[in-house]
């Protein structure tokens, strides 16, 4: 579950006010809003990369508002993937587990499992500059999922892709969420993406979030 | 009708650039023509000059490494940090670049006459010593290294570092594992620039560390000492050696692929 309680944030004239919404455990939440409307800021607040001026962030049953980003147990995929520039795909996928001092054979198993799930097995020894946009996003997704987080945050994961790549990646996001039962918050400005993926849809307008009830077909 | 493919502006720009390049090459060519391999070998044979070469290479390398140790944290702070007074700090770090070199030497000399300076000198003497040569080179070399590292970190997105933090890294560990490996070309460029600046440093060294043969004599000091006794051949030979070293550094930086 991702629950925001009365989150506020301000920088100059721009701000978020009294933002509250809940993405239930194991569901796919989509937050829509215009470009520059504060969607990314809200995601950064959930990650712990920005501190809200007021309000609380709950992940599962834990109040994580005061926790460091790495202690929140989440996976984050920024807009352009933001892969580590000098690491191979294999190193990126194993990064979170290496930080946790997992044994080498466990890391290797998990890397291959993710590589198969996300169809990046042939790319394991490449670096980011040898990958296409869609491949980068899949690797970024695998890197975020490696330590089996409860929560996955996706910042416009499909917006920089061409039509041919967008469709399969949208299918992949849907499939991965169903297989792992991870709670997803996906932000986008595209209605079609939201309609296709969302179990729960929210709108960010003028610094406030308006929720819609869970879709009937879920 | 004017051709769409050729604009006379390009011709004018080409002539200006060509003339400037020709001037630089003529300057170096004339100096080289004034010397001969024999002069160079004779100069290299002199014990004092061999000492100066060794001291220059050793002090420049020490200065480059020290500059890098300073430039990486300061450059990172300037590129990523948001704090009051940042524009002032940014401007203050350029002071060594805009100060006249002799003034830098004089300021160092006076600093080490203060109670603080005297206390430091009781532990590690700087005035008129090799450590003083390194410190004089460091004041200016480090300022250039800081500029280069700041530019490097400015060009690197902070996003990968932030992702590493969400995966379990502290900020320091994210910088170590993600940002520094990505900044390695910039680090090489920063160290090279500090090294090259230090090789040519003369004014502050003369004032602060002196020009004592077999003690604090570096290559620019040699050129000055040889010129002052009328030994033009040795001065030119040592100058050409410094030109060669500078060219090696320039090529190395360019090959490292970092715009400086």
C-alpha cells in the first residue's frame, strides 16, 4: 500500500497542497497530471529524495516519512531510466543485492531470473550507451525490482519511447505487476496509458490530487 | 546570385583562425630553430638541470594529486549543493586564477610569517623548501582543477545517484559507486590541467620557495637562471623540453575525451 496523508511541499510559487491518496496493496495506481504539475516531485517525496513541508508518507503499515530513501523498501524508475553510466546491465541488475551483501550465486540467479522476465538476457554484458530506449527502461525496471520491493514507482516510463516500443513495454509493466503483486504508482500525462494500466486512477490538478474509485473491471 | 553553399563569413573566420595558429607555430618554431639536439643533450647533462627536471616532475605530480583531492569534493559541492552564499563561494574559488602570480607568492610568504604560519612551519617548513614549491603550485593548480571538476559534475545527471540511494546507498556511497566512476575522465582532465599549470608556475615559486640551485629549482626557474647569466642555449633547450611536456599533457587530455 502507498498512502499519502496531507502532503505539502513548496518551492517559490510552485507547490503541492494537502495531497492525500491511497494505492491499495498489490494494485496498479496511475497518477495523471499535466507536465510541470508536480507529479515527479510527488514521486520524489515518496522516494525520500525530497522532504515534504507537511504530511506523512506510509508504505505498507510503516510511516516512512522520516526514513532515508534506501530504508523505504521501494524501487524507483525515473523518466529516462537513469542507468548507472559505467556499469553493465548485469551489474545494474545485481546492484541492490550487492549492497545487501547477498552471496554471489544468489545474485547471479536473481540477475538471470530478471533478465528472462524482462527479455534482456542477450544484453547482460552491454553498458547503457549500447542500449535502445526501450531496453534501457527494461533494465531500469529490473534494477528497481531486484531486491523485491513492496512498492514500485514509475516516472513516465513510456513517454520517451516510440509507438513500436511503447506497446510491448506497457504489456510488460502490466504482466510484471501481476506476477510480482508489487504495489505500483505510475505517473503519466497520457490518458491512453492510464486507461490501459490503471486499477486506481488519480489526477493531480493545481497542486491537489483527486482520486477516482477503483475501476469496476478489476 | 549569391551561392547558397558558400558564405564569405567562413573565409574571414578561417583567415583569422589560420593567422592566429600560424603565429603560435611561428613562435614555437623560431624558438626550436634557435636550439639544436646538441644543446638539449648538453643541457640534460648538467647536474643542476637534471635535478630541476626531477623536481619539476615530482612536485607537479604531487600537486596534481593534491589538487584532485581538493577538487573532487569542492567541485561536487558546487555542482550539487544548494546553500546560501553559493555564488560568493563560487567567485571566491577563482581568486587564485585572477590574482597576479607574484602576489600569490607574496601572500604565501606573509601568511607563513603570522603566528599561525610559524606554528605550521615548526611541524613542516614551507618557506624556501620543496614543500613550499608544491604549496605555491597547488594554490593555482587546485583552482583550475576545481573548475574542471565542477564542470564535470554539472554535466553528470544526479538521477543515477538518486536511484542508487533508493536502492540502499547513503549519498556518500552512491557518489563513490556511481558518480565517481562516471567522472573518471573529468578527474583525469582536472589532474592533467593542475599538472600542466604547475609545470609552468614561476612567480609564486620564486617569491615563496626561492631559486636555490639543487634545492628549490624547478624548470621555469632554470630558464630564468640560465637567461640571467646569458646562457641562452640552455634556457631554450629547457624551454623546448617544457613545450614537449605540455604538448604530451594536452594530447592526453584530448584523448581522454573531456572538453576542458
